[in-house]
C-alpha cells in the first residue's frame, strides 16, 4: 500500500514539475509579436535610438574590427539583441568584411539566467559559410563578442542551427559548448 501511495505522489510531483517547466519556458512573448503603434496624422514618430558595437572581419581577415551603428531601441532585451544580430548579418558599412553568410536569418534567441545566449540561426549559417579555420573563428567570435560587448548580461553564446545544437560551424571549432567572447582579436573604435 505504501508503495502505491509513494508512486502516486511521485507521479503527481512529476506532473506538477513538468507543467511548471512548460509554463516557465513558454511564458515569454515571441520576438516579433509587437504591433506597430499608430501615428496620428501630421505627427512624426520619433523612435528612440541606441548605438551598438558590431564586430566584422578586418580587411586582412586577421581579426575583428569594430563598427558603431545607430539603431532603433527596442523595449524588450531579447528584441534588442535580435535587432543587433540582424544588423550584424547585414554586413559592414565601412572597410571590413562580413562574418555572417548572406541569407542567414535569426530564428530565435533566448538568454538563460546564467548569461548564456542561445542563438538559433537558419541553415544558411552553415550551408553558405566559406569555411576555413580563420573564417569560422571570425564568425563565431564576431557573434559572441558583439552580443557580450553590447549586453553585459551575456557571458557566453551557444549557436544553434534550425533549433539543433551543432558540432561545428565549418569543421574546425567545437560548437557543442557555449563560446566565451574573446576581445583580444578585436580592434575597437575609440
């Protein structure tokens, strides 16, 4: 009899835990759920701006170079982070080289309590990547450094592709664990 009661209590506890976990994981709004605010006729909407630091490959591909860019400020942190990565994927405006392959989209973004940002990219991140150790390192650290320099809560970045952890981006770096930023390869703007 005590076994049955113990087993029943275990089932109830597990059920409550799973239900709680589900609601905790899915309580946040998706990235693109905000509707634009209507603007009254004759009134010009002035969205607040913020300056972000983006990291691109230097012309000699020996490191990263920093580029400042002004973007619209977002209300939610995850939206702001996603907007920053979208700007990074657009490529440099100055004399630098892009680090994210053309056509790559950001599917989702999550920041856990420990400061690890989980960034889910579309498959173009892998499929359209030029390859090579140096190019792979520049892509990975451009993403990690860009997020960490702009958002102090980010201490590491885990890259995902279409919702799945990847072993490597282009065959050279182990991507099965979160990547720590490395600012030693960044030439910063003063």
